[in-house]
């Protein structure tokens, strides 16, 4: 059906706003991302054209651009020291993925065949790339229904991940907030945060401190962000003959380095008044993947999809809780960072931020909770979705082709 650009855009904005309202009303117990995903499914099954997101003005090429800008911007929230300090997050995240693999290859084999398990695991712990790899591998093996299953798990896994993450982060946030108010917990980077706040007030990165303030325009911030994103892209291209590294992983790393060295200020996209639109555009593109989940697909593959997700998530919880306990991390936080495998960026940022805002309106308390929960969530999201899932997809697709 024909739909004008402004009608398409207005309908999609209405969905995002409804998600925000329900999240605010339920104090983040129901994630806005979850609500929006449900409404998009209903829309695609009723009145939405399949290309509604593109019609609204967010084709894939725009979404890719926004991803470069947003991930580089996210990197400025972390310092090099903070990134190194997240080694526990990486270990816990990998343990959560191990839990998925182990339980599906043992308990899962009692209910599903090996081919189904092999096709399902990489999409469950990753994003669109790993899903496409396994979908194509299944097609080449003549397993058409499993090819659809790979995409369907990628599309539907967020329905488990969004609410669970919101619940875990809310429990963690309440516990840490109580400790903060009683004086039992002081964020380790609180002094650095205060320094960062002063730098944000000045809105001038260190390397450009002598440049008159009138030259620090919104376009100058976009220009410097694009330089870092461009550098990340070309480095990934140069490394391609030797090792496959996603440019988005490099965007996060180079964002950290650019901020620490004074080339970028903290959160330049916010200062350039572009953050809200960038998140809006990227979220629409993420929900665009739901157009592939037809009622027929859900009916045919409902049992294997639900079974695999339930078994996998349970394995993730058990393994991450055990390793988290050994490393002195609460089971809620350990499970939350592992759950980023089910959706990745930008949902990890959005869910964490809305939980924090629901827990307290005090800016200082919000900053304390942000310093505690956001860095591990961002790092975990990139480890799972961008790196580990693609490696698993390469291994499992090779095994599938040899069966």
C-alpha cells in the first residue's frame, strides 16, 4: 500500500512515544524497546508497508552512518582506564555465551536435532551478521526452514532480552542506589566524573583549548566525529587481509582514545544536538527487521524458537551468575551484561538509561548509577554481538556444511 513519508514518519514517532509513556508509567519494568517491538509487529501484520522505515526517511545507508556516529560518541563516555577495568565484564559475558552453547548442545539436544542447534546458537548470541551467515549456510545445506529460523531468532530474541534486562538492571540499580544514599558505596570514578562535568561545561576538548569558542560549532563536532568514524572504517579495511575486525568495534575504541587524548569532548553528539535524532533513526532501523516475522513463520517455528531461547537464556543465567559470584559481581549485573547478547547496541544504552531515569531524578545519583551500569553494558554489547557471535557463526556454519 502507498504511504506518504510524513504519514509513515508520524506513525513511527507515535510508536516510539507510546513506548516511552509505558516505560515511564511502569517505571521501566516494561521496557520501551519491548513495547515498540510489539507495536511494530502488529503494524507489519496490519497496515504497515514492509518498507515503512525507508519511506519515513531512514534507509539502511543512513542507519549505517548513524551507527558510526553513535558508537564513536559512546566511546567518549569511557576512558582508556575504564575500558581496561572492564575485564570482569568481558569474562562474565563470555561465560554467559558459554552457558548458551553448553546447555543447547546438551539439554537442547534432547528436544532438537544438531542442525537446528547449530543454526540457532550464533543468532541467539549475536546480531544481523551472524544471523545472515547461518541463514545462508542453512540454505546451502538445503535446510530452508532452518534458514528462516536463523532470521526469526534474531528478530524475536529481544522479546526475551528487553524485559529481563530491565528487571535485572532495576534490581541492581535499587541496591546500588540504597548503598550510595547510605554512604556505603562511592563510585570509583566520581572524581573523574566531576572533572568530566567541568570539561563538558567548557564544551571544548583539550587539543582545541586555544581555539576561540565561536569556532566550536555543531558542525565542528560532527566533523571531528566523522573523522574518527572514517579512521575506524579505513583501519578495519586495512586489517581485513590479516584479521576481520568490525569497524564498529574500532569506533568504540577510537572514540575512547579520541576523548582521552582531547580530540573529542565528552558526548559530542549531544552537544551538537544530534543525539536524539541519531538514536531515533537507528532504533527505527532495528525495528525494521521485524517485518520478516510473519504470522506463518511464527506458527511454524514457534516451538523450536521458544525452546531454544528459554534453554539458552537459562544457561546464560547459570554460567554468568557463577562466574559473577567468583569475580565479586552481583548475579543481577552479571546476567544483565550477558543479556546484551540478545540485542546489542543501541538497545543496551537505551534500556540502561531509562532504568536509571526511572530510579531517581537526582542528577548526581543518576551519574553514579550511570558510571556503575552503562560502561559494562556497552562493552558487553560489543563483545557479544559484534565479535563473539561472528566467530561462532564462522565455526558453526563450517560444521553445518560438513554434516
